[in-house]
């Protein structure tokens, strides 16, 4: 899965994260509002997950992670495949942040694409980033 995102590459985490590759995260270093917007891509530990499964178990997993205001959004098409879309508020300090998660299905593997934004951005402002970025997704060999 390849897509365009204009941001800086970040360093590898100190502790290993299952499904994480250091090439799968980018952040907007020009962001100056106190939260560095970012995108990361992880392999789903469940391998191939349907949109229906995401819209039930994905919500439960976000709740377990401490998310609030979880919303099942309209599905979108990414790289020719139907994708579930969840949004939620995540705890961090006193303000927290907003996530938009998309579940992209490839051959026998689902990729979880998570955009994290400052909590004060509107859905329209977030879509101005997620839409073009996801529209640039293509499958590579």
C-alpha cells in the first residue's frame, strides 16, 4: 500500500510495536498548535477484517483503548476497496486528540490507517487531509 503524505519520517520506537514498521508513520513537523498531526499504518493482527467486523469490534477496541465519542462514519473506497471509517476522541493530557481510522483491505491483510489530529479541528478540516491522502493510495507489488 503506497500513498502520498507530505511530512517527515520519524525515528523507530524504543520498544517494538506489533505490526509497526518505521516507514509506516509520518508527522507534520510544521504543525504549531501543540499537537503534531500524524498518520500511521499498522497491519491488523486479525489479518483480513471486513467492514462489518470493524464497525462492531473496532468500536469495542477503541473503547478498551480509552476512546470516547466513537462514531462509525460512512464507508469510503480506498485503492478500489471498500473501507470502514471510525472516528473518536483519544485521551492525552488535558486536551486529547481526534483520530480518523480507515481499514484498507488488501490480499489477505487489512491495513489500519490512523490519522491523528488536534482535537479542535472540524470534520471538514480533517477530511481535507484524509481525502486527498487516501485518494492517492495504490497497491504496489
